C-alpha cells in the first residue's frame, strides 16, 4: 500500500478526510447524507496555512495517478493539472474514470500510485479543505433529516467557521450563495420539497457558501432543466470572474462551453486529450460513441460525443 493509500485508509477509518471540513460537501462521510453530519469543529477550525506553500502553485497536480476499485484498475496513470484561475472540463465516456479521478482529488478514493498535490501541498499533508468546494455527482440534499434549504447551504460554511455561532460574514456568504443559484426565495423550504434540479442548485450553493478557491463539480448539469442550467452557468461565470479555479466533470459542454479554458478527456482510465475543448462534443458531435447518461430515463436518446470514445 502506498503512502497515499495508507493516508486515505487512515482518513476513512478515523473520519479525517470525510470530516475535514471541505466546503460544500465536506468529504466522503457526508457525501450521501448531505447535511446531517457536521465536521468536528476542532478539525474544521484547524490552522490550515502551510508555511511552505508556493502562492503560484497549481491548485491541482495529479501525476501518474493510479487507482483500483473492486479489483479493477480504474485510473491507469493519469496526469491532470489545473492551474490557478483555469476552468478545466474533465470529459469521457461512461466508466472512463472521471468521477474516480475527482474523488481521488478530494480524498474519497485512495490512489494506489502516483502523486497528488493540492495548492502545491502533498495530499497527505493537505488539511485546508475550506479552500475546496466539491459538488458530488448527482445526489440528494435531503438525507432523511428534516432540513431547510438554508440549513443545507449553511453546512457548506462550517469549514470557514471558528468555534461558536455563525458570524455576520457566515450568514452573508450563505445568503449570497442562495441568491447566486436563484434559491433565496426557497430558503425556508424543506429540501425534501425540492425538485431534482433544485436539489442540484442547493448543493452547488452549499459548495459556494464556503467561498472556495477551487470548485470541483461532478456533472453539475445532470438532470437540470435548461433554465436552471443557464442560472448555473451564470453562477459559474461569476465565480470565474472572481478568480476561482474550476474543475468540472461534464458529459457535454453545453451552456458552460464559453467558460471552459481546457478539456481533459479520459478513456478507459487514461488521458487521451489535454488541450482546447473539443468542438465536436455535444449532441451533434462526430459519429462515434453513444454516451448514455447514467441518470437518463431508460428510453432517453443517447448523446453522441465523438471525441469521448
Ligand atoms: N465503488 C466501486 N467499486 C468497483 N468499481 C467501481 C466503483 N466505482 C466505480 N467503479 C468502476 O470504475 C469505473 C470508472 O467509474 P467512474 O464512476 O469513475 O466513471 P465515470 O467516467 O465517472 O462514469 P460516468 O460518466 O458513468 O459517471 C467504472 O467501470 C465503474 O464501474
């Protein structure tokens, strides 16, 4: 087992990675539950600055990353760099390893080999999860625990808070996040009363409430109607204008296309393209691969994504 793998295993069993206070989702332990579990305050409030940090270091640098799930190699030597202020799309067919790659970045999947640094700090030493907002692949904000939209979004602020009740700045950040995704008028509603697309907007607001420097979103547009997609694209535009760095897992660029600086395409756990976003990606792309969205209705038309084969 590599040092990275041991670190992840230790984190998994001790709850460190899962409860490290990651803005938005706060890691593995809370991915499914959404809001129910708060990170231990001591960890969330731990001093995070690394004196050795290079301010120009890339937010994400993955080198030769390998990962195995269920006995099968899923990442087979991936290099992925996301520079400050960049918006990078991670593309690829179903099962190519996109989610696994981002889950390894946020500490939910152990790497079996390779190197990962976050803001120039080796993953095993990185503690400052408040700098990273993560929106997992489509999940629900409801967790069986009654919670309002505002409460869910407030959970994304926990990593930024010190001991004690929310301060004015915390409340303002939550309100701003709600407004950014167009959910301020639903703040008092129970999340159980939301549609799928609205859930997604709430989860994105939860990540934004932490005011992360790096935003990682796994298929943020999945199952979101066109009107909501436009709202989310506008939200992202604002984040990018404010200097945020963004890594997006996408099936097609869609309304986000104008924002994307670079695309990395995975195939079978390997990088097959790293450069300008492929123009052909989309519903009318080159003939080739039929990409069926995992959450699509059984009779849904496959999306043809020529460069994603
Ligand atoms: N927990 C797991 N155990 C075993 N295999 C897994 C697990 N999670 C994912 N896999 C496998 O790893 C491979 C990559 O999955 P991953 O979810 O990373 O792909 P993806 O590119 O995000 O796909 P999609 O576009 O369908 O979301 C798939 O073959 C998948 O079946």
